[in-house]
C-alpha cells in the first residue's frame, strides 16, 4: 500500500446554517465564556453567541453567574447572518416577559412574595421581584403593608418606574382598588354619624364615594388585624402546650 493510499481522506464539514431558522429550539454545549456573552456549540459549523442580555429575563451582572464552559443549555435562535456566518442565540424562552418589555403605566398581575416594613415584593414574572412601596399602596396613610396585602395574594398593579440598569421595577396600587368599594357593604351607621357632624344634611356623590371607599378600606384593615391577633394567640397556645408537656416529662 502506498503512502498516498494509506492516508485517510478528510471531508470538510459543510455549513448547514441555511437549514436553521429563527425561533428554532436547540440544545448545545457552552464552549467559551466572555465578558459579553457565551458561545454555544449547536452542532453546526459555527458556534452561536448568547449575549449577556439574552442569558435570563432579568439583568445579569456576570456571565458565569448563569453559565460556565461545558454546561449543556437550551437555546433559541434569535437571528441568523448567513453572509457573515453568525448565529445569535437566546436562553430566554419565546414569549417570556422581560424587564425590557415593561413601560411606565403598564398594568401587570403578580403574586406577593415578601412583606417588609417599607413595602412588599411582587413576582410579576420577569425573574426579579418588583417593589410595591408602602406609600404606593393607597392614597391615604398606610400604617403597615400587611394592612393592605398579604404573602401569596395575587394583585394587579401599575408600573411606575423601570430601571433596567439597576434591574428594578416599582409598582403602585393607587387608583386600582376603588372599584372594590360597594355601597351595600358600607357601614351605614358610620355614614350617618358623619352626616350629622356636617352642617349640610345631603352629601354630594363625590363625598359619598369617598366615605364608602374609606369604610371598606378600614374593614379590610380590621380583618387583617383580627387574623394577625388570632395567629399570635394560636401560636402562644401551641407554645404553652409544648412547655407543659416538656415540664411533665422532666418531672
């Protein structure tokens, strides 16, 4: 066998970028990580690039916080440049809302995940909880956020600020809960007492609406306060029972 006959013929890989399409879902392996993104081998002639802004629906400070070399990832084709043989990928599933999609004034739905003295955090589906500050929970004074919302509650809120750089979204409830007030649920005694204190016997529609909203808000707050007191009482009862049994075991 001659030297030439013994050589293995290497057939160059053909470019198959033309068989790809925007929106196609693929699985690949991260081959290289840079400050601006990660390159992923998706089984074609050219590795695709997942830009740092396409790694997650929220802002990513460092690429290696999400992926590292050797990781197997699911990606979607965002764009194809056949002339330059470039493939742009994304790890954000199609249809996912991101912070970049939000605009001031948008009405969003979310779930309260945490309550602090200064406000509540709400999961609105962008990977980072939005802040509902206590001063944005009502037109009037709010003593504590727990008087208005509770963990696990689904709410509808308005976007009042979007800061993509800081990955922060601020929400507000002002003007969105007035429709919850119903005339038949208002404390009629309270309305009569207010009317007696006024010099005029007849209230305007605006005054009536305001008093109705105020009464409903106070009823919700009182309900939350009663529930909190009951929870504290129940926890105390459980503690006392536990201590009683502990003492009996020691004796």
